[in-house]
C-alpha cells in the first residue's frame, strides 16, 4: 500500500527536505529532486510506519474495549434464586 499525502502537504514536506538538506548538508536540491527523495523515503519507511500505527490503534482499541467490558460487568444485576436453591 503506497502512502498517500495530499498535494499541498507533500509540497510542504518537500520544501522542508530542501531546507534540511541545505542547512545540515549544505546541499541545494530543487523541488523535483526533493519530491523524489520524499517519495523514496515514504516508500522505504511508509509500510513500517503504517504497521506501527496499526499496532498502536489496536492497542488503544483493546484498552478501550477492556474499559467498556469492565463498565458492562459493573452493570450486571443479581439474578433470581429460588428459596430451595439458597438453602
């Protein structure tokens, strides 16, 4: 599954890469090259980041499910017991 990013956000990320390369590596790259680099990084790291997000979402879901289960359990009521069963 490829990582989809809205065009405006993608351009902003490419500009950030351009700025980082210039500041940290003293390398000036154009918008097109920065876009290709961004695509490469997303293709490389995207699946791992996606899987990590799924793991986090699953953990959060399980935690909330446990809370809901406890809330439901707290709502249970005592059931009818005939007198002879109680003796």
